[in-house]
C-alpha cells in the first residue's frame, strides 16, 4: 500500500514534513496490524468456543450411554392404617387385605464395571425400603435389579443386574484432581425426565454438609452449581474429559432460617466411591475403622493455646466412652498431629487416614498435650452407625442457683425443669439460659442449652465453680469454654 501526503508550501520545514510523514506511516501500520490481528484474534476466539463445545459434547457422549433410570417400588401406609388401629373395628370388620399400597420413586444411577461384570451405582436413599427395583437403560430397555449392598456414610448403593447385558459403562475419574472452577456436567433423570444434562463449575471442594436425617455430616463433598433436581440423585457428575468424578446426592433448598437457596448442590467424591465399591460388591457392606473421638478444627490462635499452629492438627473435643481412643489414653484437649508419622492437618485428613484402615490395626497417634508432644498406640475399632455412638460418661451434681453474668452469658445450675426444657440428659456443669445479642459469646457461637463444663480448662461442676473461675478473669480476657452440645464436648473460643 502506497500513501501519498501533500503539504502546503511554506507551512512546514523539510524536516517537519519528514517527521509528520513518519508519524502517519506508523499510525497507518498500527491500524493495519490491529485489523489483521483483530481478525486472527476473532478466529482464535471462535476456535476456542468450538473446541470447548466439542469437548463438552464428547464428555456427555462418553458417559450418558451408561446413565440409567432407577424405579424403586416400596409399600407406603394408607389412611386404612390409622382407621384399623382401632381394635373395635378390627374385631368386627376383620383385618383388611392390601392395607398398604405400592408407590414408586425415581432416581438416577450409572453402570460401572468391576472384574468383568456390570453393576449400577446409585444413592442409598433411592433404594431404601424398596421391595422391587427396575433399571431403564438409555435405549429404553428395562431390567430387574437386586440390591447388593449399601453404605450410609457415602449414601451409596450398588445394584446387580439380573441379566448380564452388555450395557455401556462409565469411565471413572479421580475427584482428588478436581479444582475450583473446573467444568462439570450433571446427567440424570430430574423430575422423571429422562437423560437431562446440565452444566456448571466446581464451586468448592471438601464441604461438610449436614445429612437431611440429622445423623451427622457428609464429608469432603463436591459443591457445584450444575443444576440438580429431584430425580438427579445417584447420577454422575462428569468432568470435561468425560470421566465420572462424583455422584450427585444432595440439593441445598433452604437455609436453617428458611431462605430459599439456588445453585448449591453436592456430590459424593468418586475417589471415595471407588475405595468402597469392591467391599460393597463382594460383602454387601463397608467396614470402617474408628478412633472414637469427637473432633473440631483448631482455632486461629491455636499455637498460643495448644502449642500447635492453626491448620496443623485436629483438636479432640471429647472421647466416646469405651471407644479405642479413650481406652488408649487420648483425652479431651489433645491435638492430633499425625497418624503413623503422616501429618493430619484437618478433620478430613484425619478421617481419611483412619476410616480406610483395617479394624483391629494398631496405629501410632501423634498428639500434643499441654504443649508437649506424645505418641499413643491405639488399636482401631469398628465404626458404629452415626446414631449408635455411645454418649460420654459424666458425673452428676445439681446446684439450683443462678451464676454471675459473664461474656454475655446467663447461666444456671441444671435442674430437672431445665433438663426437660433443653433436652439434656446430664446435670453436671451449668447450662446457658440466655446469650446477649451482639456480645462476645454471641459472636463466638455459644447457644442457649449449651452446658458449660470448663472455663479455660478449669472444671465447672456447679454454679459456685462458674462464679469462682469467671470472677478471676479480666473483662476482656480470652476465654476457652468447654461445652456439652448434642451429647458431646466442643471447645468454643471467645476472643
């Protein structure tokens, strides 16, 4: 391209003309380059979009053929049950036939291969109490299925197909390789609509989520905003490489205060499913090892309080009576820092290190007690069901008095009336009857009904003990309360 520039005579010197011409040439070159590279850049963007879309479609195509619909038929009570509870009616009308009726619920699952045979993986709550199970494949064919085993901890169930058909199987990935922001795809049968696909990202990892039935927590869950609805449960969560990295399990609908929630869904990590799958197939159950401790994360000032930096150990809030830890000598207030020399920096690492070991195995538990390191040998027991964990032992003592107010707390001795009010089964310590809004205790998480057992590790068995301890503290002193909540000890730190 040739550019000609003319200047009026006498307006610019020769040197000035050359300078202006150079500026114009450079400017024109910049415009041309911008035009060329703009077109190239647009092509690059288009290619990225096309390749991303292609990857998503390939990921769906890799797993979708292995996704199945599960119909679970179970008996449910009818109004006849209540009517015929009356012995008079039973006497004169007799026992009615078929008082119960069958109801069918729908869920999702996916086919996996283990040692040459095909099995269906789904959520345990989908098949709970089912008298009949039917699996529908993507091609529309249906097969009866049999429940092989369930694992309540992971809400996992494995079904055997009654015919060894050549179903497509889902490639299994490793959830430990996931990162926040990774693309994920949920495939399932929401609301009974077959083979629906939604897409989102990994919103968070290693979430602890309360179980809907109140029996503890799901641990190490994958949080995603890929839309999941009733019927998606048990279906696969798939990464961009077409590998199953999770099993969709839980939908967050509302907060504890009733606020509607959207885009917060949870999946069981596939890495954990893979570890227990052989046991469920071969034995019908999963046997997990157990220490028998109630644990919590260390506070931010843990190094000053316990001699261990925050996020470098796990605080033992309580021990279960007659469990391996208490019998071996582990005590509340100990900080577990390693298992057989392997560091455990948080609750998830400790649980993972223990639960997949053999029952009866002896492990060396490294702890810090009163700022001093110790090693205690513990022979692991078998983990009981969440609802079967024994309560810690406590002595009983009653002092029906009101304690002095401190930290924004009002406490009283535990009387039978307060035991009924707060559903307590122990009368040792003092019970919190009021928490002043906005106080130090309020912001630290102390609740009405908490039973205070210690203040700064000094025992509190009565109102007199409470008064004696707190009256020695300065108004703004840091305080560590040991409280009994839900039958177990917890530490609450009031800065």
